[in-house]
């Protein structure tokens, strides 16, 4: 799957929430997420611009691989995710293979849907508030059109292209240190 994603910092999350609802977004729910990212000395994801994580999300757990970003304007990348039964066992498998935890990013995520867009309003511990707007694609062909449609949508929220963020939450967190 290709995750076409644009992210931006949000100064007033209540305003953004009211605006996306006024535009017709449907509330989906609220999730509490703790994402533990892994790296290896023999395969450095920071260099390759990839990510490997275990997500604990309320009562579920997911194992996710994210490929390198596909362009210079968005966070579009391949993403493969599978639900797992036991995050601790998956962590032990990764440790046995030479991977080690880098950091855990904790966030509260409010989810919305409008048309093709999945919208997340994230409050990320120690980083602040963000909006992520994404579209999932099976085929990467013409993904640039979807990137532009997201830019047009966030423009309606008063967020311009220049204020978007390409760094992952993990990158932001590590750059704070």
C-alpha cells in the first residue's frame, strides 16, 4: 500500500476540528497510541529513511514497516502493517534479530473521514499538536495528483504548503534531544 500523507503543526486544534467538521468530515473515533520504533546497527533506518515500529493502540497491536519517502514535498511512502497478538513477543523477536528500541512516541489521535481523506488530529507527547491528512493507494501511479488534492484541502483549513512538515514524529523527537 502507498500512504500519501501531508502533515502540519497546528496552533489551534479546536479551530481545525471545527473547520473540518464544517467542511463535512465525519468523526471516526479517538485512539491512544504508543509507537515504539526500532533500529539496527547493521541496517540503519535513519540513513535509509525507513521505519520499523510496534504500535500499541488501545487494546490492539500492530507491526509496521514504512519505506523511504517518495518525493520532496510530502510524507508519501510504502507502508505495510499487520495486526499482531503480542507486542512484547514481537519486540523480543526484533531484539533477537539485532534490532533495538530507539524511542516510543505517545499520542492521542482524533480520527475523521471526508471523501478519500483520512484525517488525524494528533496531540503528541512533548511535540504538540498536528494534523495528518492521508489517502491510501494500492498503485503508486499518479500519486502526485493525490498529494496535490491534499494540499488543496489543507489550504481550506488555512494551512499553506510551506508550513507542512516532512519529518516523522520520531525524527522530531530525536532532533529535540
